[in-house]
């Protein structure tokens, strides 16, 4: 009886650990975030566990200038829990690899996040941004 109980507990810990590993693994977006002149491709994201890195929403990908001749920069914006946007800049006429974390310091872990990619068109014209992509833990 004692061996059976030990086996059941060991199996529970094993399968519970597998569930945590799956929850903390990287997930890919099927389609890139894109707008005129800016592309955020090969996007992967994950949720950090509570108590580690603020329980943050973490993402990575390639931010690419889609129109080299327009002279405009690109950027990715992300936010946690509908708070203010955090901006991560790209480069003109090139591609930059981003890996960033977004979190709300007032909570133990982040359970919702939004992201979009934009082209900076200067101060006289409004920036154009992709549709906002929402994520839930």
C-alpha cells in the first residue's frame, strides 16, 4: 500500500511539472504583426511564472523596416493590463531582434497583454499601427 501511494504521488508530481513546463514554454504567432512599412515577424511569446521576472509577458521577434525608401523608423508597442504602452524602437532600413518583457509591478503576475507594430511617420503625420493583438494567460 505504501509503494502504491508513493507511486501515485510521484506520478502526480511528474504530470504537474509537465503542466507547468507547457505553460511556461514559448508560443508562436501564426501570422506576423504588420502595417504599411513595418513588420514584426517570427513572433514568440510566453508568460513568466508568478514570482519570477514579475510574472511578466515576454516576447521576441524580428522587427523589420518594410519600406527602405520612406525614411521612417519602426517600433513595437506592448502593454500589460491596459496600462500605458511601452515602446521598443527598431532601425531605419534594417531589421532588429527584440526580446522584451512587459509587466505591471503592482500585481504578482501579468494575466493580460496587448501588442502592436507601428511606423513612425514624424511629428506632422500620425503614425500608422497594426491592429492590436491581445493575449490572455
